[in-house]
């Protein structure tokens, strides 16, 4: 019998190992007995052995799957393996301090998110992207826009053109459009963007309008910005203040028979849509702030940020143009937009806009998934928006599905999300390329990020 101290030493070593990332660069990591949700179609491949080596899926099957004797074997019997999800409307702090960015990456990974697109760029984000790619910083695959194009940053057409050139030279992945661009400043910006092969994404400025935005070839329109105005009679006679954020004040009189025209235009120009329904459902719903502030994930946010969210929510509810009935109708219209866009072949991408009003990064994606299901998508269709659709949008043929040769961006779940989308948050571990992050590691990492009240 081993001495007690030896046993305790061995147990402590195992505990430390469980709470650290495990690399598959030098040896294989193998899932046995796992149910694979490959996402190439709606199916579950039962009792699979999946072998990972050097960031790739090298073998998969039910019989005679070979792997080395030194492999780390994870008994995943009864669990489900899916491709990792994406957050296509994320916000990374636009600051010079990289530590808060590293903390943010933990929130995403702990929620099974293996790809993010930062939507308010900063020069430090280019460093973050480089250090993630090199493996120096643990984080999801990271794409970033440059600093915002808006009414203040683009006071003249000439300055707008300079900004496009600067961001192209700097190496940003996308240009972020924000409100405030005009009929004078918008055209030369997008003309230069097309000349330099820079994709532009985000908001639609009020003076530009969604029809012009689609015509000019946005890569993605986020928040469905401008969509409600496009299908609401008389919207073109109103001011921006009368219409409200994402047309919240006029959506109750939207004409849904006009949807086919909008959807056809999106498809013709291959414009993707990032609905960020979590933003609408949480900020612009008629429910009080207290419904959201009690959520467990709020412990990862600064108290002052939560107070700001509460103030924004209360300000919305106190607006003289707000009524409970109109807010309810507004959300119904947005759900219909999501459902019809998806069913008619528009490329819908998963994104929630965190951290924004009551949207804690990482956790908000699971709210977004639930809202998409509430809009009428099946769990499988919802998961496609964060896997298959994103892989196609990013032109990553080796991503978004589980098959031999694909990158090992994977999530191990304790339940089947095809039957219950809530199981997408029941995470046992995450594989991000060459690193396996166990549940013990993720829980320990999250614990360090908890903030006091």
C-alpha cells in the first residue's frame, strides 16, 4: 500500500493537470464512446472514437480506430461532440491594456465559442490576434474590424478614404460601419473599400438607408439595422428620433408582405445578417431590468457596468414613445425577420453583441441561441448559424463541421443540443485547436474572473 503522502501527492498532480490546458501537439487526444454531431446534416453519429493530433481531427469511426499508446484518452460515453460556435458580433475592449482582453477570451472559450469577430477595433487588437495565432495567448480564432467609421471619425469624404487606406495597410480584417455616415461621406468610403478589397460590416447609417447599404455590398448587416424601416410604410417621412433604435417606435405598423423584396435584395448581393436578437430581447423588451440583473453570469461584469445597463434599460422604458404593446410587436417583427431570412436562404450568422445591455460575453451567445429557437428556427438550424454558416462566410472549408482533416475547434457537451438547445451550455470541455480545456480548467479560470458586488 502506498504511503498516504504519496497518494496525496499523486492526486494533487492530477488535479493540477486537470486545471491546465492539455496540448495535442506532441501526443494525441482521443474521445471514446462519444456521440458526434457532425453538422453536415441533422444527425448524431453514435459511439464514435475521435482522434485529435496537432490541432486536426486525424481519425474518426466506430471500429478499428488507431491511436498511440501515449494518447490522452477521454471517456466521453453518453456525451456529445459538436463543432465550436462563433460570436460574430463581439466587443473587445478598445484599450492599450491587453490583460482585460485575455480575461475576455476566457469567457468566450468557457462557453464553447471558438471564433469571434471583434466589432470595434483598436490597434492593440492586431497584437491580440497575432498572439492568439502564435499560441502565446489562449483564445478563440480572432477576427477584428478597425476603428469605427461614423459621423465623427469621418467628417469629410477625404478623411473617410484615408481611413480605409490606413486600415487596409494596418491589416484589419473588416471595416466597422457605425451611425452618422452621410450621402456625401458613405459613397467614397465604400468605393475605396471595394478597390482595396476591404469588407465592411455593421450598422446602417440613417441617411444612407438599408437599400443603399445592400446595393453597395455590405459583407454583413448587423442588428438587422434598417430592416424594419424598409418594410414600414411612411418610414421615409420620419426623423431618426421618431423611428427609434432599430425602428423600435414604428415596428408595430410594419408590413410583413414587403419582406420578400428585402430578402431577395440581401440574397442577390450576398449580404450576411447578424441578428443580435439578444440585444433586442433584453434591452428593448417590456420586461424590467431586474429580470436580467439576477442572472448568474452578471458576477463576471463590473458593478458599474451593470448599473449603466440598468440606467439604459430604465431610460428606454421611460421614453414617452414606449408602450408595452408596441415593444411586444417590435420583437415579434424581428423574430419574423430572422425566421424568413433563414428559411429563404439568407446567410444568418450567430452573434449577440456582448458586452452590451445585459449581454455578458460568451454567456450571451447561449441566450442568442434560445432567442433564435423562439423565432422559429430548430436547434439544428440555430447551431448552423454559428458553425456551418460562419465557416462558409469566412471561407474556411476545414471548419464548421466534424470530419477527418478539419480543425479541432470542438465542444464536448453532457446533453444533446439537437433536442434541447439549452444543452449547448452544458459544457464538459472545449478543444480550441491544439489545446484541450477540461471542465475543471474552465471552472477554475472562470472563478478567477468573478467580481465582488
